[in-house]
């Protein structure tokens, strides 16, 4: 179905690889497993946020902005990719990060700095709460900032994953494959909202299952309701006559463990299993937790040997290194 085009800036390596996972499938005794490799989108070691940033940066450039401002946790994959996108487009970048400045930058934070981002530390505020203050100070200094929301998750960013479904649907047709489920990490909501809209527009078979990564990510609004509202707003933004209901949004929020960024045995086991069966690296915060959820659903029988399941690898590999102490064998 055609929809209203938005400004877009080419940033990533697309289409990303769709690959089977035969050894992991064998290890788990089915279902047939596939992976969408958005860890290989390029742009400072890749990740799914590149898809959102193509539209967010496209909008920033169309508006004549000269600076990107966004925020997140100290090891935010989104912030690292935003910093790289800014550098690639000749824009300045200001990152509003939770926590305090470490003695030595590691992982994503090191890459933020290598890409030339200006870092603002905000203590307990790790979800971009101070972004408006930084943006206002930049305006007062004569800059033209463009605010990239937390996780890139607004209607503009979500369009990146509407387009991602177009890409996946084409790949499945080309391979003569079908899938029964798509499993992915769901945190700020934009990825799941875009997938929800894209699934409807491009006739993608398969149930979408978001694995909740963070407790209380959307504040007082239940997370599933937040995703639903964003999906409907994205469809409206694109000018398509589609409406989504609660039945279109499935989120498993039973895998959040001790909270955001806290690695437990679920994540350790999933990261080791995928590395040792397929030679593919997951990250400790998002894909490790989401894959842990997928593995648990297989072992509980929620996903059967008759199913064909796509795991959407959303990236985040640089975060492995700061989490070394949490990932070693115990």
C-alpha cells in the first residue's frame, strides 16, 4: 500500500542479511530459526537505530538543523548511532547521558567520543529527561538543534521499521520462506510500532512478539498501550487508513529480571549459546535478554518445532565489553 513519503537520508547498509540459524535450531530441537542481522547496518558498528535515523536525520536536514540532540543510558546504542549519523552528515551532536563520567570511556561511550559527540552527564536521568534543557541552551547560543527522541521512537523514527518490514517481506518472497513469529527486543516502542504498521501494510505473516527490556519504560501508561498509540499515530502520519487495536500488540514483560541493564543467567546463557552455535554476538542489555526470552519460550513449548521464528538482531555489540565481569563463566 502506498503512503506519504518522508525525507530520508541514506546512512546504513540495506538490506541486512536474513540468515537461517541451523545449529541453534538443532540445539533447541526446533522451531526453525532465522535472524535478521540489523547488527550489520554499518555506521559505527551498526544496529537497528540506523533505520530510524535515516528518517530522523532526513527530517533534521530538511528543516535546516545543524545539531542533533538525544539522550539515553551511558552505554546507549541509540546514542552511539546518533553520534555517528551526525558525523556522517556534517552535523554536531550533543548526547544527554544518565550517570556520571567514568575515568575511562568504554564500549559505546568510547565510540560516542570518537565520533565527536559532546556529552552531558545527568545522574539519575537516563531516559533523556534533560534533552529539552540542552536543546534550549543550544538555541540560546544560536544553534539550530533537532531533538531525536529517546530511542528514536516517535512517528518519524517508527517509519524506519515500516520500511524494514517491506525489506523483510521481499526477502521472504525471494527465498520462498514463511515465518510464524517475529521476536525482538522492545524498549522505547518505535521498533515495535513500526513493525506493527509494516506488517499490516505489506501483508507480513507471523505474530510479532516484543520482549520487554525495561520496567516502566513508558511511565504511567502501560507499555503495550504506548506502543499501540504510537502505531496508530505512525499510520496517521503516513496517511494510511489503518487502525490498530490491543490484539495487534504482544509484549512479553516477564523477562525483565532485575531491571534495565542488569545481566542475569537468562542473558548470559543466551549470549553464550548463540555465540557457541552460530558465531554471532548478542549484546547484554537488549538482544541477550530478547534471545533469552525466545529460548525460554521454546523450552516451555510456547514456540513449537512446527513453527518458523525470526529473531530480529537489533545490534548493540559494543556494550559487551563494559559488561565483561557479568558475562564470564560462573
